[in-house]
C-alpha cells in the first residue's frame, strides 16, 4: 500500500465496502480506528441511492488497546439487531491489521445467528479492485448451487457494483438490448443481488461479464464449475456492439441446441433504436460530417482502468478517426491484456503506473488535443488547458448523475461521441468573444469572485486563463525568442489549444535552427504540424 494524497485505487476495505453496499442482505463491519471510517462518507456523497451505506465501523481506540478491550463482538450484535442481514463481512483496516488479532475467534464469540465471514483483505497486499474482485468471487464460489437451466434464454450480468463507472446506465442499456433479443436477465450481481440470487447464477444460459476489473473471477468459476459460456468483452462502440450481439445470439443458440430450447434470430438493427425504426446510433453518419471530419487529425491520449481504456481507444480511432498519441493504465495486473488488445493502436510503449504525476508529465510533454482519463487527469489537464474527458474511475460526483449516460451499447457510443465533441470544443464561445468582441455584453467586466472560499466554474476558469500561457517577450525555450508580432498571432489561437500550438511551434523552430519565432515561422509550423 502506498500513501499519497491522490490514488487511483482506494484501500482494500473500500473494495469490500463496494461489494457489501451493492448487495441486499449483506453488511460490512470494519475493525478500524476512528478515522478509517472515511469510506462511509465517500459512499454517502457519491452513491445516489435512497439507502445509507451497508457498512459499520467497530472503532478501536488507543485506550482499548491499552486495556485489551475489543468492541467487535458487541458491534456484531448491534448490527444483527438493527439491520437483520443475511451475512456480515468482517474486515480489518490498514491500521488494525497490524495488530494481528484473531478476528475469526473474536467474531465467533459474539454468538449471533447471522452468518459471519471474516475476509482477509490485507491492505499491504491488495487494493480496492483486487479486494472487491476477491470477495465477490469468494461469495460466488460459496453460494452458487447446481440446478437446471431456465426454460427460456437467460443471462447473468456479472460485475456491476456500487460506485462503478456509469454502471446504472450501463445496466439499462444492456437490459434494453436483451429485451429486444427476447432474452431474460436471470441475475445481476453484485449490484442488487441477495445471497439467494447468487445461488441461482448457474441457471443462466450465458454469463455477461463486461468489466475486467470486477466479475472476471466469478464468471470464470461459473464457466469452469457449471459450464456456463461467458462473454468477457464490453460492447463499447457501434461495430463492437453489433459483433457483441451476434456473439451473444450464437452462444445462446448453442446452449439452446443442446437443451432443445428456442432458436433466436438477430433482429434488424433498427429494432435497437429508441423508436424501433431508425438507426440505433448516430455515430456512423455523424463521423462523416464536416464537424467530425476535422477530428481525424486530432491526437488523443487515454489513461484509466483496463476496460474503458481499451474500449475508448478503439472507438476513437476506429469510429471517429482520431489519432492515438498514447495510452496507459494504473492496473499493472491487467497491463498484458491491455497491450494485447491495443496491439496496432499504439506507437509508444503502454504507460503502466499508479502515480498520477507520471501521467501528468506525459501529458505535458505531448500536449495532445484530447485526454480521456480519470478524475486525476481532469485536474492535471485543467492546469495545462488540455481538454479532458473522464472515461474511467476514480471519478468525481459529476460522474454519478441521476440521468441516463451509458458507455455500453449503441446509446453509449452516442454518449461518448457527444462528450468527445463537446469536450474538445470547450471554450469556443469565449474564444469567439475574445476575437470578435462582446456584442455589448461587457463580458470582460464580469469578474469572478476573489474571496478565499469562492470556487470558479469551468467557464470562469477559461475566462481567467484565456490570456495565460503566452510566451514572455524574452527567451522562452532554450535560445528561442518570440517576436511581438508572433505573440499577437499566438494570442488569437483559442486558449484551450494555445499551449499545444506554442509547444509545437517551439519544437518546429528548434528542429530547423530558428532562434526567433516570427509570424512566418508560426505559420510554417502550423502548416507542417497542424499546430
């Protein structure tokens, strides 16, 4: 475990909390000191559900340690009396695990009727994703029961969980496509599942496990133990979604043939649209419009988890025609899979790191037209005036919206394309006002509050930084000097791409031996590198 003020993954007991908070009748009890109960506020703030988090902290204090007192048995009795769960998962935090207490024996001394599972989520060996994946796999192995398949074609949706990235919307998108095919959903897990639902997992004809981060182990167990075929790919993009649907129909028919079940046919693609008559996605025609044609020269860098990094990179290049400047992931255990999936998409080595500063340096060195990353890249790009689209966890509260914003399926392709377009166009209105005047609105007189507790909106931030990142009148890079005329030309470049234009121009000038950047040099650089 690495201590930092920004981490891509939460702690191990944060991952345990994600599973407990996802399921019905499951409650997590953290054996932890005061302060390690921070996971509760995180779930309360971000997870927009009507119920409180399914988590309780059994507090350990210095006085308790001195007196040899442990409150865990009493906490378990209180949780049973108040919440009546079917299962209590006990987990030590990073601080109390150093005490090396026998929590199994301590939990047994509570003498309660509720089943108790002591999960050894050692935070010095695992983090959020591996802890959540390990616990969910263990629960699946523990409760899944052999049984007959459902009479009609059905699937399990495995992997959606609390605090997942757009999972509620993804579930809606998946359910809509399955309903169009005439396929029932047997179980969704862990999201909304009870222990009795885990027992019914083997009844499905096919498993759908779209997320590499959660559900992979459970699906592999069901495939090995019960022979349930599984689709492990995420339908991100129009063409991948079509192939995903065709693969699903094929697998279901193979299962049906062995069990004399009904035969499915792939309906027309129009059946997957909102009105049942038009194209299911606007991306194919939108990508050929004049607006999107200009994106063919834009360079994008993506960084995040495995599932979304791979899906977004393929979508941006294959369907929007953008150039890939690079990619990376903070999940070292998934790095080989990401490399395999992105073979032929990357010109540079995949960036594998869990330190956001390295990612920020990579972005600053390259200054791409668009970054698709996490909330951390959003912060880094704001400093650099590089447009950034959040496509993977860790996320901000704005990624847990009440509205319908899927990333999977045909509708997810539309959402991603819209966000790419609007993100790269951010600041255009401000730039036009700078260029052509404020139309009598006195735009420049509207000053953001300067009080210490005031926070700027993105629009206000753009207004403040519109004149930043201009080279000084003296030396800028090495022996380079910007002439006043070149500075004036650079100022006319939209502020949200000005840093990149300056970077490309200086690189162009240095490579050709220029010591003074004049308007002619600036124009030549723009023509040569699209700066």
